[in-house]
C-alpha cells in the first residue's frame, strides 16, 4: 500500500472467539446488486473465518469467507442447497500484510462470470478452484430484512474472524470496481482513497477506523450502525501511515513460522 492523503485511523481487532458486529435492516435494499469492500489483516490462518454475510441461518445464507485452506470464497445457500460457491485458488496467508478485498455482485448479468467478481489489492481474481454460480436475476440474502453480520457466520456461534478489519463498506444497489475505493499510484502501489463521497444506498455503510470498528459506527450518512458483541479492540494498526498519530502497519507474529526464544 502507498501512503495517501487519506488516513484510516486504525482498525478493529476481532478476537476470533466472540467478537462480531450485527444489524438487521428495517427495510430491504437491492439483494441482486451490491458491493462489499474491506481491508483485512489476518492474525490467524488455517480455519474457516466468515468476514461478512447475511441470512436467516446456515440453511439460508450469503457470505464472504476465508476457508480453512486459506482460500477466499463467496458462498450462497438457499433452503440448505448450495446455489453459488466461488473459491479462489489464490491463498491468503501473510499475517503482516493488509489486503484490500472487493466483492462486486450483479446477478442481472447474462454472463455468469460477471455476476460475482472478486478483487484483491485492485486486481481481479479470475482463477477459481470451484466456480458454481446461481442463475441470472437470482437473489442473495444481502440487503434483505434479515440478520447481517461482520466477523462471524450467520448463526453467530461459529467461524469467528481473528484479524484486523478497517474501512468496511457495503454499497447497496451498485456493483463497483476497486477503483471506486482506491487507485494504483504512479510508482505501482495500491492506494486507498476516501470513500465518504460514494453513494451507499439504503442499507449501505462505511465503518472505517479503530474506534468506529470496535463500536460498529457507520459514517456513511445513513446511520446504519452495527451492534457490537464480544471483544473487538480498537488499534492503531492501519494500512495508511501517519507517524504523528502513530497510525501504521504494525509487525505481527507469523503463525507459519513460530519461533521460540533460546
């Protein structure tokens, strides 16, 4: 990530066993077309961790998740039947790196590969180990008047995330490219930009820095605040740097290479 004039004031560290954010919308938005964008830095790997999702239970859910093999998956289930499962071959195992993830959904697209598009640090992911996609114009559970969660599976008792999260965004009604949230700098780095001017839609939100993430505070202008459960700790770990306020990317222990002192 490149330095930018936009500073993300830290992140929320989800503890992996109890911490999550939740909200049930009072009115429905667009469940066919939406975008989720977020910055994540993994603290634990090798376990299923559900980043963002919605539904009525594990039989009816739409979710973005890391699987136990550290691949990224978009998953949709209806009446216990899997309708969409798109899983990357790319692995996400670097606990020192911030990753900008974007998942853009537009189920109206005639071409199946365009209905769910996934991006990491501005680059579209096109190589998938599993690639099953629901029919054109089918629904997802996102933006319906059912439970939405950040940091846990929809049953709120499994697949907790153990990672730092910042700048979590839901756009209700538009399928956006990563360039709506960032850009490549002249020297080739991915830079995160200010997202506050985007059109968020009925159930859209912007939960940005550490104190906002640990409380579930929406700053999109929609007042779509999420409710905190369990332990989410506000930190100064951030993909953008500001030495004056000590915001920046802090070192973490690599779980792939544990070391013990002599």
